[in-house]
């Protein structure tokens, strides 16, 4: 019986093997040979990698944006990108007959008054010579006389004096708010074929929570605390003059809101010395709301920022929360050593983190004040940026979110091509609309990137 079982099993195994062989053999015999002709436009294995590479799509030509008045997209186009420069400002003093721009122009598209209302003519008011804007005889372009700009005695009626050095001699120098400076400035729009050289702001990774909120359509609160630059001093919007461009903090916030389809809701703090924001919301969509709060005050030092924190910041954090906190002191701390300035900023930052530990903070290193000033306006401001970076790194190591917007380095880069009076709003320590735009661009690039 055992023998029969064994014979049966061996016979079954043998038959199974024959089936497998037969099946494989049958498949090979009945399968139609594969067509090796590639469809039209498809690379065959024999073709080289170079032959397989498809031609890249040509880059779309850069769009020329509108520039005859204030436009958010135009003002937020970064100066380090593209081939168009919009409404770059310059100013002529009596001994000037030409001025350099940030780039060497290929073609001048427009030269207007600072308020963009008066248009000047090439060949009549100015010309482009060896890459510079040159004034022509009989020009209508405003030129302040040497005698009005430089005084050997104090300027009557000035609330404070600016003293600068020119040609080895000290002069009491023209300055002022509102249109005092900008009435002498012109706006130049042009094309160029150069690549930006030097500093470009890096995008930080410290604002992931803010970005995630905006991407998810959640409401966010942004607080801006600092001195007169953050207040918005010298911006045409706050001065109530054309082209009514907003402060850099509003430019930044509105551009962020536009990207995510948000509405900006402005909180009027009612605080003494703080700017009054727009009365109406700025609406770019209904995906969410950014609450904008700006308790910055002109003339304040970092010590003032600390001493006034509980009155000017804390109540708003407690009421609205704080997702993003911009801290921008330093311009009025010319006499502070970098070490002491770092300590002063840290005292403010620590107070913020105590009440809003999840807040993401941006420290703004101030623009360079008038580097020709010799009576106290210009001091250690250019030395603060490095210690701010050290402070931010310490916070990050401690698990807090913090980064630095390097406006000091950017303003130094601009001064390599331009004179300070070309882009200041008061000739001492405020940006005009052009430099205020660059403030907003540097902040935007640092926080989220273009």
C-alpha cells in the first residue's frame, strides 16, 4: 500500500512539472513579438541623453508694471530682481549736474517729480550720458542751491540742527519733514540689463507657524513696535501728499494679505504719539483676517521701548494675541555700544516672550542715518546688526522663533551707488517712499521670500 501511495505522489509531481514547462513554452510560442518602434516624439533606448532632452520653455518676458501712481505690486517688486526699476529717487544740489542710479540704465522710461505729477522730458530737461542722468540747460527739474542746502551759520527756525561735512568743511545742512526734502527729489523709471551685485536678504525659517496659519485661512495678529521709521514718518501716506504710499509696515502686511487673499483690519491704539492707521479695512479676500497693530512712536530709544512696553504693547497682546512681532529700535541709539544695544533689545524681547511665548519675532536692524552727519545723528547704528543676529541665534537655540531683517546691510549696499539725500525723507534718519519700499521688501523676503 505504501508503495502505491509513493508511486502516486511521484506521478502527480511529474505531471505538475510537465504542466509548468508546457505553460511557459506555450506562452513563448503564442505571444506576439513586442513592437520596438517608438511612438512619434518618444525617445528610444538607443537615443542619447542629449537627444532625449526636450527644449525648455522660454522664460516669459518680464511684465512692465504701472508706475504713474502708487501700486502695491509695483512698490513691492524687489529692487534686486528684474530689469525694470520703478520710481527710483534722486536729488540735485547746486553743484550737481548729474546723478548715478542703482543700475546703469539702458533706457529711461520716465522722469517725474517726487509726487509723480510732473513729467520731465528727455532731451529738454535731462539726458542719459555714460549711464548717468544729466541735467540740461534750462531744465525744469528742481535743483536746490548750494547756499540753501549748506549754511555756515545755524538755520533759523529749525527745531534741531543737522551738521554735515562737505569738501573738508562743516556746514549746517538743510533738512526737514513732510515735503521739505521730497519737493527737491525726482522719480526715475528705467530699464537695465545688469544683475544685482552684493547683498540679497536671506529667507528665514523662523516664521513657519505664521505661514501655516495663513495657508490654512486662520486669523493672525501682527504687532509692529519701534521708532519713527516703524511709525511711518516721512512716508507720503502719513504726510498726506501724493503718491500716498503707505509705511513699510503697511506695505509688508498688505502684500502678505494679498498673497493669501486676506483682509487687513487696523487697530487704532489711541496711544499718545502712535500713528493713526487707516480707518477702513484693506480687503484682498475673505480667507481670513490679519489684525494690524502699530504702537511705534517717533524719537523713542530702545530704553523707551522697554519702559513703555507694559503700556504700549502688553494690553494689545492680552486682547488680540500675537503671532508676529516686529521689533525695530536703534536709530535713536547712536551713542549706545553694540553690547548695550543688544541688552536693551533683549529686555524688550524677553518681555514679549513672557506673555506670548509662541510669537515669532523679527528684529529689524536699522538703515544707516546720514553718514555725513557730524553732530550726533550718525553713530553706532551700523554696528548693531551683528549683535542682533547673535541675539536671534540665542533665542532660536532656546526654542524661540527669532530672525533679523538686515536693513543696515541693505542701506550700506545702496549707498555704494547713491547719495544719502537721494533716498531720505528728512536728510537725517528717515527713508523716503523709495527706501521705505525697500524696507518692506527686505522684511518680506526675510519672513516669507519672493
